[in-house]
C-alpha cells in the first residue's frame, strides 16, 4: 500500500485485504502480496532465533510476521473483520534489511528441530523466507506500507 493511502480505518483496510485475498494469484504474480495460510507462528519462531544469533537485529526480527501497529476496529466495524496490523514504510525498510542480512541456515540450525526436523518443514520455511525477503524488498524499494490480516 502506498504511504499516501494509509488510513487508520479498519473497515476500509479490511475491505482492501479481503479484495486482495480474492485476487491473490494476480497480487502474488505482481509481487504485491504474500500469505502464509498456516504456520505463521513457526515462521516467527524461526526469526525469533535471530535474538541469539545477531543481537543487533532485536527490533527487526519481529517485523516480518508480527511487526506493525494494530489498527483498531471502529464502532461500526463488521465483527467478522480480521485483526489488522499496519507496518509503515520505515518498518518495512527495517524488515527488508533484516530479511536480507539474516542467514536462513543459521536460523534453521538454531531452531529448526523445534519447528519440525523434516526436510519438508525446512523447505516450507525456506520458501516462506525467500518469498518474504522478496516481498519486503519490493515494498521497501517502493516506499510502501504493509497491511497484515489474520483470518482464523
């Protein structure tokens, strides 16, 4: 989302995210969307290992998955709208730097066994890491914010 389009309007952002979800293949192909359907907690756990491996990334390791500020529901919001987080352009740039500097192999060696020791689990997390790195790099270079929605 372009910085000029940022608004603290939960209903508007929820509609934006719902539309993006409905058009996910086109958005993915354009590099302007990415979704982790299940397992975002374990992807976060992977990045949490950066605390021990590279302490200077403390503030940034939260950004790719849980970073941003909550967008409060308005009084007239649809109660089925998902919780939303908004990561503004400076945070997007920090997340992009973190994702390009952190070593996936070192993170996986530190916590992979706790996440899932199988080759399939490693491959899934590597794919998420590479896709997130590309997504955040593209968003950062465009000066965009990132909106995150959690549908249950």
